[in-house]
C-alpha cells in the first residue's frame, strides 16, 4: 500500500514538475529580455562588451527568481492537473477513493521545496546581486556620459552644466578645445575654456573627473566686476547623481540591504516612521514572497481538482488572475503601510494568508464533495 502511494505521488509530481520548470525558464527569459531591452541604450552607450552584458544579465536573475518561482509552481500545478483532468485521471483517482488531501501531497511538497529555494535566493542572493547591479549601472552611467560627448555639439544632460568639446583627439576621452559652463547653485557661476581636456570616470562616487590643460576661468564678480584666471592644469569633479538616480531607480535601496541592515533601519529612531515601516515591511517580504510558493501550490491544487481547468488557455487565465490578485493585495499592503494604517508584518503576510485560506476552503469543499 505504501509503495502504491509513493508511485502515485511520484506520478503526480512528474505531471506538475515539467510544466513548472518550463514556466520558470520561460518567465525568466521573458523578464530578462524585457529588462535588457530597457538598458540596451545605456549598455551600448557605455561600450559594454558581450561578456560584461551577460554578467549584468546574470545579476538580474536572483531578483526575477523570487517572483518567478511561486508563479511557476502555480502554473505547473494548474497545467499538471489540467492534463490529469483532460485524460480522465482525476475522475479515476476520485473513484478509487483517494481524498483531495492525498492527491495534494505532491503539489504541496513541490511548493515547500520551492519556498525554501526562493527564501535562500531572497535572503542571500538578492541583496548581493542588486548591490552589484547598482554598482554596474553607476559605472555604465559614468562611462556613457564620457562617451556621449560629441565634438562640435553642446552636452546639456547634466543639470545646470553645459559641456562643449570642440575636437576629439586620437586618444579616447581627450579633446582639443573644450568649454565648460557651470551654473550649479552651490558653486560660483563660471566659464572654463581650455586648449585640451580629458574626461574620465572616477572610481569613487557618482563623479566624472575633467582634467584641463592650458586654459582660462571666467567668472562674474560683485558690482559688475569680472574675474579672469589663467592656469596650466586644473581638475573639476562633475557630480552626475541625478543621471545615476534616474537610471537606477528600478533598483530600490531596500533590496540592496541585508536582513540585518533592514532590521537596524526599521529600529532606527532617527528615521521617519514611514521609512521605518517600509524597512520592516521589506524584511518580512524576504520571507513572504518565497512562502507564496506553498500558498500557490495549495490554491493551484484546489483549483485543479475541480477538473474544470482543461486546456492551456483556461489554465493560464486562472494563473494570471491568481497572480494579479496577489500582486494587487501586495500593492495595497504597501499603500496602507506607508500611511501607517496597519503594521508592516500583517501587510506583508496578508496576501499569502488570503491565498492559503482560499486554498484550504476550496480543498475542504472538495473533501465534502469527492465526486
């Protein structure tokens, strides 16, 4: 009898595991292509090589996996049970007296294993990969600005600053004849004209280093006076924080923080209550997102046992509706946490609880009506 149960569970697991793996691979490839298309212009402008681009692509994967693992479990369970229903095997299992709880053992085992895998990824890999991505995009932004200077044209992408390279030299990043107009509020408005200039990214911070040779600095003074200073060599640091922020805003700061850092930020009384709540919510989400794998497995099993999700179209529609409802609940949780209406922990775990409760209710209903 035990052998029969093992064979049955292995058979059901095979039916749901393959579509789950295919869904996982397909979703990650789709998300990866979409994300790479968004950053293609920046990567091309920074002169990123193919190996470097592949490295950036790999850094995206941990963040995607936290989302795609639960979705893949749901899709795999729904597709597997849809195939069993189409072949009449669900009816046969019910006729043999197998309860819904026994049939659900394999999907729940898969959901539990997927939750553990997603938790490891969310806790260990996501902060490290997101931080590495942020550093890569800062570096690419600096290199793109340096490479975007077109001789004979004004460059005005940096707020309150205008750059004008007259002619490119043989060496990359070096220009013959250069003009810089600086009107940043924290500095004295001035104009720099130089015979030669070299622009290169600095290793620290969001800065570009402009090294001038043989030039002049023109600046207006008080009461209509005018200042002129000549120099042989000079260096100006250009802060491109605004450009970097615009190009890395899809990488939230909270995702770059470890669990210990999130916990410390949530308890830091020097921060605003909203900031502390968001940090606490992000801490709980590191566990709530992976746990959705188990909740989705239970709900998918309950929906699949109805036998009505025959065909891929119905199955995929059901999966999309469940994921959309979960995402909507998650966004609502973010909103109420920001307003301080409920605590971070309930808001983070509420979507999982509701999905799991819906699965339990449907399974209990199936138990009462086995036929």
